[in-house]
C-alpha cells in the first residue's frame, strides 16, 4: 500500500491515508495502477484484494466468527479488477446478471448473521417488506 499525506486546511493537522498499488503486464511493458479507495491503514487498503479468510472475535458469543470466507471476491472488487487490469467494463445489466447467476450468488457471513438475527428474533426489515423488489439498496441499522 502506498501512503499519501493529507492536510486539513482548517486545523492544519495532517494524516496518512493508504491505497493499494499493483504492477501488471509482462517484463518491459509493466504498468502500475491503484486499486480501491484510500483507507486509514495499509492493511485496510490491501485487505479488499486479499482472498484469505478473515475472522473477528465476537465478545458476546465468546468465539471467532468469519467476516470474509476464503477465495470469495465481491462483485464490485471483481468489476474493478476486470476494468483496470484487462480493460473490460461491465455495465449495470451485466453486473446484475452476474450477481443473480445461480451458483455464484453468495451472501457474506455478516449478511447471513443479520438475516438469522431477524428471523430468530421475529423481527421484520421494514424496507425489505415494503420494497421486496428493490435493487441496489440496503438497510442501515
């Protein structure tokens, strides 16, 4: 990850933010490119492009929980990699087709957890209930 120092013009304080940078291409024709957004640490900047399993400790459950499964990449990350590395741009309808393909569709452990909590506690996500066909939306808790 490459650091960039930024300065708050009002307070004068500075801080670093980080972005993942990769080199692609064959020897002699390599090119460097940035991936993802600026993040607060090198680990966050690179983490989105790591396909290792990621865990966190849930203090309420007193156990490790999976936050990202191994070898699973989000569609947004895949689309960015395709666009920047091989110059293939997917339009919204193509992204939607990919996301709805049976066998590829997979929710994150965190989404599954929230769905389980809603179901187990008998709660209703009112946005999902009122707008069941809404696309590109999510409930913020």
